[in-house]
């Protein structure tokens, strides 16, 4: 069984087994001289500070043993505020006393960069996000959630690589449930983190709480997409509060899915149009891989690149090709990762 | 005296001979029917009695027994009326000298003695001819469909009295002249590709779909012309051959939906509403098994508008007929097999709000909502749809080209050429189109060059395609190459085939 110090054990029990809310935990920790002392004489502190009844010492020990055995069986580990590898950056962010994790623990010590986006993210931004995430993951561990849209794009791009995914629920749960397979993949090649007991379900407030960890862990945050009101904006605001860099992808003025991003840019966020924009901020140079294009591909790519997004028929017409020939070349460009389908026979540039 | 008359009943599309035996004998006056007649056949008693009396003939006041043989086969419908009446008249010795032994009598009687048309006449005639019968008396109103049966004497009669006069030689009816089947050419209708505005991508997709016999799914916002495009499908399909027309006519005749021409000259286009039940789609009924929409669409197009709105079970029932080209429906009365080789064309919105992929309107659906909507269509069904194309709301003005819009006739020519290439290729394989290829034929006829193989592999990885999707792409590439007149599948054909599929992961 993994060894935890007495202090760590006390914190783990307090967070996962005591049934107290975070505010109450803080009250007790302040009242007691040390977490071990709190654990040993919990009933005293609990009654005098909170006026609550609590379980007897034997039951507490039993609950802790049960939890640790369960964690052992499931391959989970716990990182407490007292652990050596507890991410220091997180201290700025109303730090969770304990983080439960599954996967590659060493990623906690890596440089971390957060990529988030709202659930409704246009197809091109998803592809773009995946590309950026893939490149960023070569230098940073990409930190993100497991939500639809922008988060998932970041996950897809970074897999199989350095990826930290913070869940808004316990490690046993998966939200949204449809991403269970992705979650397993992350567990095997990256790291899953959660501050909740294993079986905890998602609650309304847990998204906000999760976002503070996302921002707190990372050196910077890139917002791929955000409407006027989006969870991704909360992450960005928190990042600013903690003194981290905020990047945003620029959108057309009238696109609702990007209104939040443009708002961030107005407030002074860094513009991000390629992964190098992020690396520049941290003095990193990563060699660009160049994709070789055939002359006809080059021609179509230029036409599309000039407008950003175009209908297949319009591209064909401008290139002076029959639509079905253009379709073949566009498919080839798509396979090379230069462009993507945007729905309704429209294509948009990714690079 | 005992009289025997031959009539036919239908089991599915096959006519089965039924002997109507009538014994008119001394005894207490009675009028009985035996030999598993159903309600409609039993009621013919009263129709026949009235018809005989109202035709000025004598209804015998003796003991009458009518037997339908074989006795174990259920007899249905009103098509026996004429046979019963004639056998009664023969049995009561009112048709002296008339030879009725090798004539098949078909028709329903009205109370005044007029003959009414029956459903399913053509399949009966064809089967009867197969059984060696060549003389028929049929209702005059059925004459249009009977015209196409060559090598038989067919007498169309207006009434029972006319039949009697014909039989005793008082006033003979002239036999029908055999009509020659000629494709009338499509009647000028509103469905023609020249009226379809814009939609260059979808136009190309339906051309490929028809050329290779591929099933087609059109995805697009409401009001972008999906239905219009679907209606154009029959206009670019190859003309019907006589055999095909006859087979389709048989089914339509059984269903009683044959038009005035008496033969189907245009490929059917069936659009069952999404509230359709599985039985109405596949065929069924209590004892008589009626052909369902998929059989009525045989040789033509089955168009399912708003695919996700159909009941899941109804859609799943389409899978087997799509594979086999026929459907066997089992009921208490027996098992019936109807042909159902149709082209499936379906349409759906891209997402619940319908605006996904629109240039001007913003889609408000979350990815989960879109996935849930698309998941209403099962993978196995989608696997049988080779081509998936987006129909967009690009306004025609966005294209400045003055290039004229092609008419259906021009597209049809190219389709015919591609079909001919396929016929030659599959001459020994009992296949007609590329869509019907299995793994074995794909290996034999769709050899990919190294470069094409490479493209497929990268498409596989990048788009996370399933193994079935790979076969679909190869088959569609084959058709595109055929349209192009190429012996080998080239990279550009594979690329184009790759472009006709929807994003599987949103």
C-alpha cells in the first residue's frame, strides 16, 4: 500500500470521509494545531467549533483504511497540500487540500498550460484547437476539462501525450458520460485529477471549482471559444486573478461563439493564431513542420486562405475547376490537416 | 350435373390454380360453398345469385354445392365471382355446347351482372400462362394491364351476359391485341434536374449514387431542396426494360395501385410518411400479405424524408431487404416473398435546430444534442448507405458562373454509360451495380494503387473510419472511376469518394 504520512492521512480523511464542506474543514484546521491532532481528537474540535456530532475514532480509522484500500485497488493516488509533489502554482488558487489522481503522477511537476473552450465551438476552431494542443503538448502538459467542444478538442490534440484533465466529479464518475472512453485513454497516457471523493457526482458549483484548479495549475490559459457567457471565461478571469497569462483566439466581430474571446482580447489578452504565439511568450522555439502541397492543392489552399471559409462550389469556381475535381483536391488538403469541413459543404482553413 | 371451371388466386406474386366445382342436383333447394372460402368469397353467393337473375338467366332452384379445390388453400377476395357464376350456369345446363374446360375466368360481379376489375390480374395471367392456360375471360376494365401478356387469347368482357353470349357463340368478343411495351419517356413533370438551382455538390452526388446503385443520405437545413433533388432521382435512372416493368407492374397490380396505362413505365418513387408502421413499410396483413412500401418501390426509389423521425424499429426492418433485395413476410396464411430491390434515399437535418453548417444562421445546438439526434439512425443502417452528402443553402447568386444547368436527360446519358461498364464487368457475377459488391468483388475489381492505398490509410487514421466505411469509400471510388471512364481507380477518385461522407465525430 502506498505510504502516506500521518498528516497526509489526516487530510485525506478530512476531505474524503468527514462529510464536511470546504469552509468547515478550514475552520477546523485553523482551530487545531496540526492535521494529525485534528484527526486524533476530531470530536472535540468538531463539537466546540461547529457544534456537530461526529463518528468515534475507531470508525474514522476504519473509513480511512477503507478509502485507502479502495484507492489502491483502483490505482488512484492522493496528493495533499503536504505532499512533496503538490503543485506549488496551485497555492494561489484557493488550493484544494487534497487532489486525487489517476495516471502519470509525474505530470504534476511538468510545465503546464491550459487550453479551454466552450461546448459550442465551431468545427474549424475545434481542429485549430487540436492542432495547437498537439504542438503545445510538446513543451507543456496541456491542462483542460473533459467537456464537449473546446475542451475535447484540446484533449484530442494532446493525446496520446502530456495531458492533465481535471474532472468536476469523483474519479469514478465521468461527466459527460459519453466521454468515458476518452477518459480511460487519458488515464493510460496522461493524468486525471479530481478534488472530490471517488464516487462524487457532478454538481452545479463543481464546474466553477474545477475551473479554479485549471487556471491555478497553469502558467497560461488559451480560450479557444467562448460566447458572451461561458465557463471558459470564468477560467480566464481566474487565471488573471492568479497572475497567469491569458490567450484568446480572435473571431469575426459578429460570431456569437467567439464573442467572449474577442471581449478578452479587448481587455488585453494575448492574440493566439498559432502555437508559436504561446511559445513566444515563454521564450520557446519549436521547429515548424512544413507540409508539402502539390501545385493544385497550393492553388486551392490559397483561395480558401484568402477568405477563411468558403463553399466548395465557390472554391471550385474561383479555381476554374469542376466541382467534383475540386472536391477531390479539398479532401486531400483535409487529409493533410490544412483545412476542415465546416458543415454545409463549406470548408475552412485550419493552418 | 357437375361443372368444373378454372380460376386463379394469388399467393404473394404467384397465381395458384383453383378449380371451382359446382354440383346442381335434385334435392331440397340449398346453396352451399365449401373449400375454405373467406368472407369475401362466401359473399359471392349473393352477388352471383343477383347477377344471374338480373342478367335474365335462370338461377336453379335445386341443391347446389360449390367446392373450391384444392381444399386446403385459403381462398380470398372477390375474383372468383365470375368463375362461380359460369360454373353454376354450366352446372344447370344453361351453357349447352360451350367449351369452358381450358378457359380461366376471372372477375368480380356487380349485382346487375356487370364485371368489375380485380387486383393482381397481371401476376395471375403470367402464372396461369406458366401453368399452360392460354384462354382467359377477364373484366374489360382490367384490359390495359392484360394487353402486355403475349401468346394468349384474352377476352375482355363488360358483363356476365356478354360472357354467356360469347360462350354460346351468339355474340363473340374479340380477343385483346397484344400491346408492345414502349418506354413512354418521362412525362414532362416538375421533377427535372434543370429546375434544381445551385447544389453543385449534391447534383454530383446523386449522379454517382444512381450510376453505382448506391444508397444516399442527404443532410441539410430545412428548405434547401432535399426533396426536390430526391424527386429527380428517377429521372436520371436508366429506362425500364420490359422484364423490369412487368415485375414492377405485378407488384403494383397486387397492391391495386396500377394507373390507367396498365403497365408501369416509370420507375416508382415512394415517399412513405414518417409515421409509417413496420407492416406498411415491409408488407403484411392479416391473412392476405400485401406488399409494403419497399416492394412498391422495387426498381425505383424509396425516399425517407426526415429519417430520424421514423420509428427505430421500422428503419431496422429495412436492413435485411436492403441486403437481399427481397423480403419474406410470414403470416398465419403462409410465407410470401416480394421483391424489394430499391434505391434508398433519405434526408435529414444536420442538427435539431437545422442550422449547423449554415453560412448565415447560427447553430445553437450543443455537440451532445447533435450526437443524440444523429444517433437516432443506427450504425448498421448507415453502413448500408454508401454516400452521404450535405445539401446546403448556398444561394445561387453566390456563384457567378453563367454555366447552364444540366437537364436530367444529359445526366442520364452518363449514368447509362457507367451502368454499361458495370454490366460488362459483372457479367459472370450475378451483380448489376457497384453497390452490390461484396468483399470478394471489391478485391477482384477495385485494385488500388500504392498511392490510393496510402490515401485510404491516412483517411482511416485521421478520420477514424470504420472498416465498413472503408468498403463504402472503395465502392464509391469505383463508381466515380466508371463515370470517368477509367479502368483503374486513381487517387483523385478516392479523394472525391472521401469527400462524400459526414464528419463521424462532432
